[in-house]
């Protein structure tokens, strides 16, 4: 993939909308000082169970506790696709991952996709973002006036950040990067505290994501052994020694993130704007940490799919609320809009839960879809891969999943909260499986079928899972933001893969070298070859998307000439 380009001030001109292939550049925004500020804080890989007020009382999270006590905590906040990029794409775009093509940790939101930043900017908000991005190659177009774009954040003590809309320079951070991100966030908050316009700020911390073993030493000292930090009841005994340092570091990072939340809350209070500021804390997905002997996210287990979702707004949101509604990643975008008094845009695929947050009646779905679609490096028998591929649903009581063999898991999370007994073959639960399969069918119709070729829709679900897992197994995905919106057939997807590897190497570079021109030539060749395998309807759609791309490029060129 080419390096990210920098276009100072681009978001002051381009506010794009991905509805039916069209884009708009809206009129001058209105000032809306009466609207609340919103600070959206989110960590990477923080599971719901690892907070002191949930299921790990030994972990020290006083500021997360405070958010829950002074506002609302969702006990069933579900990461619909518990992987980094898919979550971030749904969060930022409000669309299902199959709609944008961001089903795995590759691809990109398109230049014309409208984001939370765009919507809040149009509503009169000053918009800011700092931290990990991981949503593709167009952060400059995401509607954030102020954007500190971080890279290499898995190394928590040696990463970089770029001031996208300011100096354009890249800087090295040799301190704990979560703290530096918060430093930047506090500067943004302070600079807008007395503004006549409200602000919308997103802070994307990397911890507790790996590297797990590098937390601040003072936090690591809090958990010297499993006496101070017990394992979950479903942790695999034989793997505890292997996983201890990761488990210890993971929770040390969580305590460090809690400190950063505290710094934000203190600054809001210090500036006298805490009562006009909504603070949200969440995470993109959870982490297994030796539960069931597994590592990583991606699994359908509780430790992987359940995340914190805490919301506080003094004087507006009732305190000490525990909400058990099933709230998914897909619902965050419209809910943030609802909290700000903004009508959620019609391209949002989720629901607005802001009435629930305010203690009123709101959405109460029967279930949320959960999925793991693909992963780079998967070949051959996908069942031998260490993270499973599945579709499923999480209801308030049950988890039900289907894999490439068919129905796979059924857990009664009320009677079996650690999911130790799979009931899928228990005849007493046949009716329940059928009911939950009906729920899954409902979600497939909403989250997948509208964006897929009829050949996929005609497949059995188990065959679709297998075929999709093998197609999405490559890191090499140039022009995925185009091809994912064409409803390619399985045959066309196989042709596309062959085309890509005839032009690019495994590392994503053009096979024919020659500087910038080689990239341009490769891109041109790829487009022509893709067009050669398309139906007339698909070709028309591809050309519509290229037209949107051209509009963006002309606007970029105009701004660059003014610099």
C-alpha cells in the first residue's frame, strides 16, 4: 500500500457521503453552541469482564467505575465483528463491514465514505481525533479538523504520530503512547473549552492491545502474582504459566488506561465544562487471555465479543444505570448522533440507543449478530486454523454459532456463564437452536445479503463461511474499496485474486519497479483488468465510483495549488 498522503485542510472542503454512489459538499455549517460536547474514548482489546465493577474486582479501574456510577453501563455491548479494522470501519461509517469491504484487517474506507467526523462537522462541531486509526488510507478525508494520526502503536514506548492538518510533520514518541495521546486530547479540549461551537473528540488508545508485556512498571507492580490477579474460572490450567506475563501486562495496561480516563475527567472539571460534555468509554473488541486456553480476539466467546460501553453526562443521563439491551458496534454511530441531537444519517445501518441511555424506552433487539469472516494467511482446511470462522447471534441468554460444518455452538450464558458446556447436540435444545437460527437468518438478511452476489445468497451458510474465509485470506487487497461494492460472484473473486497477484507481489509492491510511475501503471492496469471481468451493471457501478474518486482528487489538487 502506498504511504498515506497529507493534505492540509482537506476536511474543511470535502464532506462526502456514500449513499447510492453519490457525494455532496454541504453548505456552510450552522453554529450549535447549545449542543453538548462529546468525548469518545476507546481502547483496543479491552474486554467487558476486566473491570473492577464487572467480573474482575481485583483489577484497579476507579475511573471506569466512576463513569458507570455517574452514568450508564451496557452489560451486553457486543463487538459484532471482534477484529480491529471491521469494528473501526463500522464505528466510523455506521455501515456493516460487508458494505464497505472492511471485513478483516485489510482494505480501507473509501475516500467518499462519510464518517462520524463529517457528520459532526456538518452539525457545527469542532472535530478532533488522536490515536490509532487502522481504518484505511484516507484519514485526511474523515471530517476531523484536527487529527493526530498515530502509527506503530503496538510498541507502546516507541511509536510515531503525524499532525495531518497542521504541520504535516511526523514525530516520534518515546514515552508511553497512551499518555501522549491523552496529552494531545487535553490540549484539544482546552483550546475549545470557551468556543461558541461544541466539540467532538475521539481518542483511540492502543493499550491493552499487544505488546502485553510492556505496561508502565508502577502498574505492573500492582499485580505481582495470580493471588492479586486471579484467573477467570474458564482459564486453561495447563496454559497459565505460558500466559501469565501477558495476563499480568494486559490488566496493567487497563489500569494505565483508567488513569488516562481520569485525566480527561479532571480536565473537563477543571475547565468547568464537565456538565456540558458527554464522555463515552468503550473498546473495539475483547481478548481471550487463556480463557478456554485461547489467545487473541476473533472468537465467539464472551471474553472476545463483550466490551465496555460507559456513558456519562452529569445532570442529563441518569446515574447508576445498568442497561441489558443488546447494543452492537453497528449502533454506536447513530447513538452518538442521537446523544448530540443530530438526526442519524439514513446510511446508518444500526439503531439509536440514546433514549435508553437517558433512561427511557428505546431499541431492545432480540439479538446481535457476531461474525469472523476472514484472516490473512488462511489456506486449505480452514477448520485447522487457530481462530474459527463463523456467523452467530448473541441473545440476552444464549450464544449460537454456525461454522463451515454447520451448527457449531450453543451456550446458555445464564446457567453457564463461563461457556464450558456446548449444548449444540443436546436434543432438549433443538427448538432453541431453531429459534436462534431464525435470528441469525434475520441478521444475514440485514448485514450480508444486501451487499453480496446472488450466488452467495443461494449458498448454504456453511459453504458461504468457507468460501468467504478463503477469499479474504490475503493481505494484498488493492482497490478493495471499489471491488467490495460490486457484488462480485465467487468466480469473479477468484479471477480478481489472480489479477492482483499478476500485478503486485506479496508485499503489495508492483512487480514492475520504477518509482512513482510503477505505482501509477500498476493501478491503471489493475483497473482495466478488473473492468474486463465485470458485468455491464457492475461496470457501471465501478465507473460511478471512479467518478466519485475523481471529484475527491480534483478537490485535493485545488487545495494543493493554494498551499
